[in-house]
């Protein structure tokens, strides 16, 4: 297999913002007298803002009109943006920047495939947007993960075949989306959370593309 491109999810893959999403949603759940468990949070990874809110409302047996939901989603985003306002390179997950640099040197195309409407802004704020040729985020898709739209648009933007493109994901829904789209899903995180990923690594530290290609070869 000749690899043409890599598409990266943002939260939990490039930056450690997943914890801020958790804190903001937990704050909202507390408003309703509940709380968010880490297991429930796994289910929210890769899920759009509105769908996440609906999940929390449902778990707490709360009914809201669409207008109220819009206001609550905006409130969560305000808390989230406040939490990440000083985000910088120290929030990058270990080894990510080196890994992106090495892909560039190998002429492997790089794209973003994130459910977050804040994703492109976050890459720019951190100062790593120059690595990316294509930015597909929550503003550019109609269907959320596990639908493969976000990655298919990324592959189209990079002019690559999904079968020659790795998708790095930390969420089960994202891995499912990559599988459905015919990509090579590589999990970042714990194997037990990502059973459908082709391979799972704890992160990018000490990880090279050669190692991944070799491991893919070994399991095929
Ligand atoms: P926003 P990813 C996802 O980003 C997060 O995993 C998920 O927790 C979040 O609710 C979603 O983005 C929407 O984010 O409120 O910023 O639009 O993991 O697909 O990069
Ligand atoms: Mg993610």
C-alpha cells in the first residue's frame, strides 16, 4: 500500500482539548442537578455540539425548546472558549508537531477532519495550521461522525483515495466513520475504547510513519 495522505481529528489527537469539552459539559450537567461520567464522555467524543447537548438533556430528563437548546449550546461554547483562550503549543499532545513535520518531509498530504466548529481557529491560534492543506471542521459538514462525510470531504480536498489515507482518531464514532469511508483508521488512545481501529497507539511520542506502515504490513 502506498500512502498518500493523513487526516487528523483535532480534539484528543492533536490537542488536549477533550478535557475542556468534558469540563464544560460537566458544568452544564451540574446545572441540571446531574454530572457527566467519564464513560458518558467517551460517547460524546467526536459528537457535534447540539447532539452532545441533547445527550446530556436526555440523561437528565430535561425537555427544552429548540430556542432554549440553541442558547444552552451557545453557553457551553462560551465556557469552552474561555477555557481555551490561552491555548498554545504546550497544549499540543506530545510528539504531534514532530510527526506532522516528518509527514511534510515525506510529501504526505495532511488534512483536518474534526467535528468541532472551533477546530480551524484552534489550529491557527496554536500556530500549526501551515501543516494542513485542507480544513474540514464542524462548519463544513452536514452529517456528524459516525457518518464519513468529514473524512470523505477531506480526501476529496486532498485529491486522494480513502484507501491510501490514514485517519487518526481518538473516538469510537470517528473510527467508525473512517472505516465506513474506506480509510485506514488508526486509533490514538486506549485499545479498549477503540476496538474497530486497525491499530491503536497511546500517542505520537516516539511514533514514526515507518513504524505504523510496518505494523500495518504485519497485520495484513
Ligand atoms: P465544538 P473532534 C469534537 O471534536 C469533540 O470531540 C467533541 O467533544 C465536541 O463536542 C465536538 O468536536 C464539537 O465541538 O463545540 O467546538 O463545535 O474530536 O471531532 O476534533
Ligand atoms: Mg477527537
